[in-house]
C-alpha cells in the first residue's frame, strides 16, 4: 500500500523526479571526471624453510606448511613505521600493503603498491620487494640464527605494468547514485504531501466562503427596529408589545345594547314575559 502511494506521488510530481535524477547523474559524471586514477601493482614472495630442516637434497616446497608463524612475524615487521620510513626515503612514497596470501596454504607474502602515477607504483613495489629479505634477515640476526637454519625468500610474481584501480571509484559513484536517487524520492514524497495538504485547505475555505452568510432572523430584525425607535424617543414600548400588536384583536362589547334582565320579583317575570329595556338614547322623541 505504501509503495502504491509513493508511486502515485512520483507520478504527480514527475518534474521533481526528473530534476533530482538529472542532478544525481551530473554529480556522478563530475566524480568520474574529477577523481584521479589510482594505479596498483602487485607482487608475491614465498618463504622457504632452511636447509637444515629439509636436508641438503630435500625439497623446500614440502616444508612450507610450518612457515605461517614466520610469515606473521615478517608481516608485522613490514607494517611498522620504521620499515615504511625506509621505503619512503628510497622511493619517495610508502603507499603499500604487505599481508599473507589467504588464498593459499603456503607461506606466501602478497605485496600491493598503489599510487596516482603508474611509474611511481612500480617503483614502490620494487623497493618493497628488495627490502623484504632484508627485514627477514634482521629478524634472524637478532636471534643469532645459524646460516644453515635461516629462512630465505624467493620471488614468485611481480607486475611489470601498473593497472588502473577502478574499484574504489566505482564504489564511490554507486554510493552517490544510490544516495541521490533515495534523496530525490524522499523530497518528492514530502513535497507532494505538503502540496496536497495545502490544496485541501484551500478547497475547504473556498466552499465555506461560497455558502455565504446566514439569512437574518425576522424576529431579531423587528427587535432591532424597536430598539432604534425607543432610542429616538418616538415610542418606548418593549419588543414583546410590538410583536403582540400584530395580532388580531377581537372587537370589544362597548356600544352594544344591553338587555336588562327582569328581576325575580318583577311582575313581568312572574307572568312569564320578558321585557326588553331600551336605553334612553335609543328611545323615540
């Protein structure tokens, strides 16, 4: 459900998506052009057991399995700051790594030199390869190891040409592209929600204004007119009296002839006759 909402937001604000992707593509292009090329060269050497351990006619390759401890000590020696300073003095740079080759079970040392210049990378690699046997000899000199028991080294492989290292730059470009795309999606969804909310508020206010004001109450209008009349001094009557004045009054009984009923001791009443008394105003001459 959330994916559908996001897709609808991206569809409604497609121009923001296009702009964000264009900026991301531009950033990737700039990184591609501005990031300097990095060259690397690799070499490997193997530690060989002493002649005393394999014999004068023995095969040194058969004794490579027990050389892992010596390889670890040599790797620590080559990773020290003293060794790097020596390489820096001879080659002008010290950008290299020396580690055990984990792809094999033998005591093989893998050396990788890197630089922004291909020739410089080869120079650093050659210097490290020459100083590795020297470092191994110094380790054995400290312990006064006899010559017959000393471990030696042999070069296996060494690059004659440095190759461009595009892995780091490719990773940087991929991270930039992924980050730019995600940022574009987030910004688009947020702007779409903000614009929809603002549009909904405007439509609500427009419908309220279109309805118009409520019609006035007639009773209230009459009350206001009565209060205005009272304030001017013409008539000072309450509003309820004004409202009652609109009602139809029944005609009063004033002016009607009144019949005088005979009293109980009147002879006419005793005789069963009814005498009508005419008012004096209505009698003739």
